[in-house]
């Protein structure tokens, strides 16, 4: 985390941050459980949820990984540009509330709400958190953005929100595609 900003250009740092987020997600033990978690889903009662956990489980995992990757990328960019965490989190939480409310009142989308929010929780597990915090602490120390040890937790916050949004958008994509 401390050597990367000193020795690399901005595009390399951001690419590394994205790849770290995606890779850490794939290594999370709870992500591997997603497919088996869907074994008890009734395809008649929750067709979209069943589809996401069975036919599109690979897409689901990639989407969750991309959500974490984007979150880590934005978190690192936040340190490098000196952005406030509130400027990122508040709009994301507002969008998540709106999307969740929309899904709540839709019989097909409603069952994926729990999956989406659980995906946000499982991505901040024993693999992702230490890697993301180490990167965040190192980058923030180099760019001197306040208290580096506590500000690194902002990346973890983003890494738990963006997968929720990514899964909700994936569900809406499949809902509109009628598959």
C-alpha cells in the first residue's frame, strides 16, 4: 500500500485496486456458499432468485466481485484526490434505498433483496477486509489524508455497499430481459 502510490502511475494504482477487490472477493469463503444456498429456493415462488443462484451463479459472483473492485478503486481514488467519504456514501445509500424500495413492491424482484444485501455482508469477510485495509492505510499514509488507520475503513464501507447495488442491478437486468 505504501510502495504502490510512490512507484506507480494513477492508472496502475487504480487497476491494481480493482483487481485486488475482485480477487479478494473470489477468495472469500462465503462467496463459494452462494450456489449451495440456493438449493432451498423454490423456482415457482422466487424465479429470479432461483435463476441468479443457479443458472446465473457465475454472473452473480462476477457482479459481486466487480462491485467490490469498483468500491476499492473508488476508495483509493478518494485518498488520492482528497474526496470526502460522505460525498460517495450518501448518494450510494440513497440509490440503494430507492432501488430496494422499488424491488420491495415488485413480486419478482422482492426475493433478491435479501440476496443483494447479504452479498454486501459476505464480501467484507476474513480475506477482503485485511487486504483492503492494508491498501487503504498504505495509500492514505503516502498522500497524508488524515488518520490513515481509521480512514481505511471507508474502503470497507464502500466494499459492503457497492456489491449490494451491483446485485440489485443484475437482478433488474435479468428481470427486464425476462429471463
